[in-house]
C-alpha cells in the first residue's frame, strides 16, 4: 500500500516539478518585436487590404513574425490543433469564386477581418480569446503575417 502511495505521490510531484518547463515550452506570451525595416513603410493610415500580397520579403518577415507571435495558439504553419482557428482556411470562402472581381472583393473583405482581429483581438463575454496586437506590432508586421498566411491557403 505504501509503495502505491509513493508511486502516486512521486508521479504527482514529478508532474508538478516539470509543469513550469512545459508551460515555458510555448515561449514568452508577450508579443515579440518584428523587424520590418526592409519593407516599404505604409505610414500612419491603416490599409484595408494587404499591400504586401505576394511579395517575397514580406512573406519572409511574416513567416518569422507568425512563428514568434501566432504559432503558440494557431499552430505551426497555421495548422491549428483545434482550439484557435486554422489560419490556412482564412480565405477559404474566396478560393472557389469563379469571377475574378468577386474573388478579389472577397480577399479584400477577409483582409479587413484579419486586420481588425489582429489589431483589436477577440473578446467575448469578457474572456480574451486573442489579445490585441496594436501597439506591439506595426501595420507592416501585421500585413507581412497575412502575406505569409496567404502562401499557406488550404484549397478545397
């Protein structure tokens, strides 16, 4: 009986001792700075659609910025484990549209949704589901993340 208690308590103590290392495995929870000096400056007026769409340098910066600031919740390469939205699917309603004008309007609408979400976060009933990043990340960093996500689009 005592051996069983020792095994149980020993396991519990081991779990408690290791918990801090598991918690820190996701990295710092504060937003990480993103170096955007190699991107064209967008200025103080927030854009409504991604000005960096398809730009190689923006995708490179966005890849790093995503890994540092988004992956802990949205998953590596934007493939969510189910708790936070899978961001590869962000533009999924647009990809099947046949008319180019409608497709571009859909992407623009999705860009607005993305920017609002990343700037202001997501709060429902007082619970913070996503923190706001405005004030931590500049517009260039936010749009570079979107440029990266566009390279991962999950096509139906």
